[in-house]
């Protein structure tokens, strides 16, 4: 069929978020986002070594323990990424429910009484599972599972999303249960991030703005109650409002982070020359690695990291726009959002724009589970990019920039 006829047919058909088009044979993956992932992981390894060398020397007698662990996890993550890039992304639609139920079961293990032998307690919370030969954080899997499930469900629901009773409300039950399981660990920031991902997916899926506003309005009082239920959360919020109140207590970490960032100037003190990593800044190689980047590489280095995430977002959403069906669009968009929201929260905490909470910087911070899952997400993006088709200009609908989704065209899966 000529290109002009294909465009006319797509415009005349019921519109999806991306107009329905028959996907060609699998093509090459998007080399740009794959290269960017390699560069960010490589940069992360350098920064993990720099930020953790002193801590590793103190705890283990050698400076490379954290680095070698991260290197091994990066190798596993890259292998997973390459494997998933060869898997047709439509398989995730079939696997969405088992993946979701499995991840929810893992979250439940963390809070069910009598399962303490399989969990690790840290800082008064149980967020890690310790199985024979492997330790991991179920939250990371749960976030990816939620993206996959919501992409499959939203693409299948279609016009039912306009009806709150049988369209929108059932979609809120699953993230609500997952958020509750996280709060019980307790992991308030994980619950907030997961619900933010769910809300963003609903927005991309074409749910009406007034329904989304109602959901957000209902969630605010619930969030406030959960926030004030634990004294330590209230102390962190107080420290965020008045950072100078308790510099040796709850405000210590963010105060040291700001000192680290302020010490770098434009060009930094030099790679490996950070002073804050000498036990001044807790979690320097993990949650606050962006502060070490700012200290050692300066404002220019920090801007380069921010630029890398902006480019990742642009490439990820470009893959989504070129997806041949609604599920591919939502899947690629959700994975991209997962990375970007995590980066925004981490950098926001390190710069005192957001209250202090523990969250890794994607691809860069030390953390095996998060790195492997993030690279798995890149593998999914690469899989969607293999079926990329030429973008077709979309006409404006009554919903403006959020046209309705529909299923893949016949023969497209």
C-alpha cells in the first residue's frame, strides 16, 4: 500500500495514542539509547569506585569491594538488557499478570508475620529479601511489573476508561494494594513513587483529567495521615522546611550533601578528590552519589548528568511515539517515566529540593537490584524500538494531546 494511502487509512481509523499501523519485520534496535545506557553505566562505575573507595577500605581492607560488586551487577544487567532486546515486546502483554502477581507476592513476604528469616531489617524497615544465594529489593521488580501491567490493561480497556465505575476504579485497586504493602514495611517514599508512576500511566492512557484530579485530591489526605503516623517522617519533613534546625541530627545528611555540592564550584575538586566521602556524607556511593558528582566534577559535571537523563527521556519517548500499537507506546513511555521519576527524586533530595529519602540515581548509584531492573527496562525499550514505524501526524481531538488508545491492528502481533 502506498505511503499516502496508509496515512489516509490511519487518519480515518479510530485513533490510538499512536495511530494503528502494521509493524514491519523486526529491524535494528535504537543504537543511541543503547549507547547512552552503556555510557551512564560506565560513568556510574567510575563514580561508585570514587565515592566508595574509602568506605570499602575501612570495612574490608581494600578499596575495590563495592566497585567489583557493582561491576558484576552491571555485567548481569547488560546481559539481561541484551536478552530482553531480542524478545518481542508483545510477550510482556501476556506475561503482565503473572509478573504483577509475583511481584505483589514478594512485597507481601516482607510484611507477613513469620517470614522474618527471609527478610533483612535495616533502619527499622524490611525492604530486602534474602533467598539462598541472592539478596534483592522487591520494590524494584514491583515498579517494572506495575508499568507492564498498566500498559497492557490500559491498551485493552479503550473507551471503558471514560467510565469511573468499571474502567478507572479497578485500575486503582492494584497500585493501592501495592502502596499499602510498601507502607507496612515501612517504605513511604517507595509507595509515593509507585503511585506516582501509576498516576502518570493513567494520564498517558487517556483517562480524563477530571478523574485524575479527583484521584489526586483523594490521595492527599491519605498521604498526610500516613506521613504523620510515623514520627521520623514528620522529623524529616520538619528538617526539609527548616534545614538548619538539627544539623547534627535529622538534617545532617542533607547538610553534608549541600556542602559537597557547594565545594565543587564550576569544575570540581577533581575525580577521586572528594573530602565528603571520608565518612562525612552517609550513603555517598548510593543515595547521595549526585553530591559526590557535584563535588568532584563541579557544576559542569552535574549538568552533564542532568543532560544525560534529559536525552534518555527524549530517546525513550521517541521510541514510544514510533511504537506500532498502544501497548508498545504505553510500555515504552512507562519505562522511560520510571527512570526519569527516580532521577528527579534522587537529584531533588541531594539538592534539598525534596525531603530526604533513600532512592538510587538510575544507572549511576551503587545498588544491584535497581541497576539490573533499570537495564532490563532499557532492554524493553530496545525491543519496542525494533518495531519502530514512521510517525504519522495526528489530528487534534476533543482531548487535545491525549487521544484514545486502541488495540494493535490485525496482524500486528
